[in-house]
């Protein structure tokens, strides 16, 4: 079985992070701290945005024939994902999400 090797990304804390299979790591966008009317929101009232930027991608889904599927997203893409998708974890001072590619709903193109 062939394996793909990818360049590992270093986080700001110096930790190398390479997701496995069809998983991606992304950084969630910051939530709004103020409403359109100018009201400041406390952290407990802020909704966590379901948008973020891809930081790292895995090697791809393992297909029935033993090959690896290709990703539809790449590092640097801004995406919209399911609001309950993924596992949140912290590396250094960064909060990151680890999720499957299937949890990503759309790519934001500017």
C-alpha cells in the first residue's frame, strides 16, 4: 500500500501537527464582540462562528482499492462547517478544530 507524505505544518508553539486520513485542522474565526446596534456582548453570549481557515490537511480517505482520495479543500481555504462538527483542542495559545472533510459544507471564495 502506498502512503503519501506531506510537509508538516508547525504551529506557533512549534508543535508539528499532521491530521490523519480524511481529517483537517482549522482555526475558527473570531466571534463578533459587538452587535450591529453597538451593544457589546460578553463571551457567554457570543455565538461561535461556523467559519474558519484550513491550517492542515490529512493524507486523504482510504478508498476500497487501497489508494487515497483527494481533498476538495486545501491549506489556506476559508470554509463554512457544521456548527457541532469536530473536536476543539488547544496548542499553545491557539484554539484549533479537528474534523472530517465531510463536515465542511462550503468554501468561501472572495
